[in-house]
C-alpha cells in the first residue's frame, strides 16, 4: 500500500483487514488484522468451473471445513468465463465478505478482480492457479512444474526415449497450463519426440476432438500427456474409436475419481494426482490462521503423487 493515504482511506483500512503478502515481488505491507473466529467469518469463494470433478472436490474441501467450524461461505461458479468471474468477485466484494478464495479461470484476467479486493482491504487467497498481478495473501497449489516433469519421466520409462508424443494443453493463460507444460517440456525436449501440442481447455469433449485430429495427422503417436484427467479421458475415447487401444500410452494429471478408476482398469497409464479436497481445506485453514493473527506462508504446497496401476 502506498505511504500516502487519505485519512478516509486510512480509516477504512483500520476497520477492515488487508492481505499481508504479495507474490509479485513488491514489499509486503503488514496491516493490523481484526481477529475473528472461524464462526464469525464470511468467506467469498470463486471457482473457475464446477463442470469439472476436480474443482467440485476442491469446493467440497472448503465447504466441509467451513461446516465443521460454523463458517459462512458464499460460493460462485465462474463457468470458465473470465468476465463472469470478475463480476462474481465484484459481487462478493459488494456483499462485504471478510476474505476471498479464488480459483482463477485465467491468471491474467483475474488481476482486476484481485486489485478491486486490494482496494477494499479484503485479503485474497488463490487456489491451484495464481494471479499475475495484484497482491495476494497466499497461493495454495501443487507444484505443477514438478508434476509435468513426473509425467514426462513416466512416459519415458514406459514407452522409451524419443517416442512420438503429443500434449493436450489446458486453458490458455492459466498458470497451471503454463507450469505443467513447462515441467513436461523440461524432460520431453531431451527425452521424447514431441510432435504436436494443442489446447483442449481442460475439457473431456475437446480432448476427444483434438485427439481425433492429432491421430489423423500423426498415425504413429505412441504417447500422450494430457494436462488434466478430463482431457486424458477424452483422448482415450478417441484412441479407442480409432482401434488403437493399448498401443498408445496416456498420462493425465489431477487424480480425479474418474481418472484413478481408469488407471485401475488399465486404460489410463497413469495420473499425476493432486488432492483437490485437501487443497480447498488448506486454503480455508489459511484464512482461519490469518484471522487468528498467525503469519501464513506466501506459498502453501499441496502434495502430488504419481498413480499407476501398480
């Protein structure tokens, strides 16, 4: 916060509370926090989409912990629409929530909403994806770069080096998409022959369509890395329809129930499993800690695990 504030603005900040940290390299401005018990808090939640089982589980993690503590939660589904998410967050700000938990659709497009919360002294915690600008209290996320590397290493292990490999990318502009792709390419550039990489927007139906097109253009594909399980499952449908089941290894990301069941069935080769419900709980617990006067870390890691049939 700038050193020079009007008296009216200063008074507003003193009766509210403001985030204490930034992930953008700016100096953190530690503010007095009005301590509140979890049962006194009103928490605004914006989820990128509830049309994806991963984010449904994430929301459940928030809601379950909130119910345990008597915390009021106002949760909105952005439906993968950046404009809707900005409007949703603005609505939550107008409703006077104590803190915002935001799972951004797009890390750049969410910036104005984060800055609006900053201006009102409402702390922001981002989940799974970061905000490119604006000050946030903390980011709760898995190490997506590490996860992408895990996927590439496993493809190399089960398919061999230099096999023809394709990648299905997530929502353009989402930090998770960039980071998973970066981690994957860290290994794949040296060990695999990546012949195509296209977005399917973290969507199963789009994953099916994109994979169909890739198979038509590249009949010798031997491995697929999909940046989430939904796209991986769509890719598997395309592979099955082409009569290539068993000849192409597919590795997903997220560890959703559908993804893990597919691994158990021997259809999906592996998934880099996040724990979305735990991620949601970690985010809300960080909010509780903040209002208890506890300093929380700028980055709160959520664990990853490679799930294979074995």
